[in-house]
């Protein structure tokens, strides 16, 4: 339990928000990738491009996996393709908040900006803003399964 909670852990990636990097066939075959996470000091040496495992601010009981796009102090130029949109009904409050950033968002101290690799199917910082580094539980070390992706 100590090792799983504090040193390393493996989890299966479900969902499509990180496709094609992780679990690219999940939506058709339900095939999942298994990832090894470094949990010891997960924010130490955090870099742009790292894939992190965290508790999303809007659903703290859940776990999410996204890529770090920007670190504290960075300015993110927002991509209109990532603007939160309503599936049906009135416009979402997240879209109005996104519009208020006026095309740019600056990441505050102690926070990072995260996004899923699948532009159209990711709930990420474009929806809930920068996340506190205190919410990050782990940083991806390697894909463990399928074996052909091991250490890639």
C-alpha cells in the first residue's frame, strides 16, 4: 500500500481524451493502455509535455489524465477548437469563462495548464482553468501494456 500510494502505481486508461497517445482504440474495441506513474514528488521537475494523473477540480472524487501544456507564469494562447461548447440547450458557463480570457490565459503560481490530446473529446483546463499542482497525484513514466508500447 505504501509503494502504491507514495512511490509508483499502474492504472488503466479508459476514455478517449488522450487518444491517440493513450488507449487510441478505446472507443471502438475498449482496448486500454496501462500506465506506470511516478507518485514520489510528482511536481518535482514537472515539464511541458509531461502526462499527469490528477483529481479534476470539478470532480475531486475522480481521476483524470492530461498533458501539461503550460507551467506557472506561462501564457497560453487559446485554440478556438477547444472552446467548451454546449451539446444541447443554453451555452455552458465554462464557455463564457473561456471567452472572458480573450484568447490568452496566464497560469498563476502553483498551477499548470492541462489538455487532453484528443481536441474534440477532452474536458480539461479549457473547461475549468489552470489546476493546482496540489491536485497532481503522479507523472507518467511509461506505458506498461500493451507490451509493444513499453517505455515509449
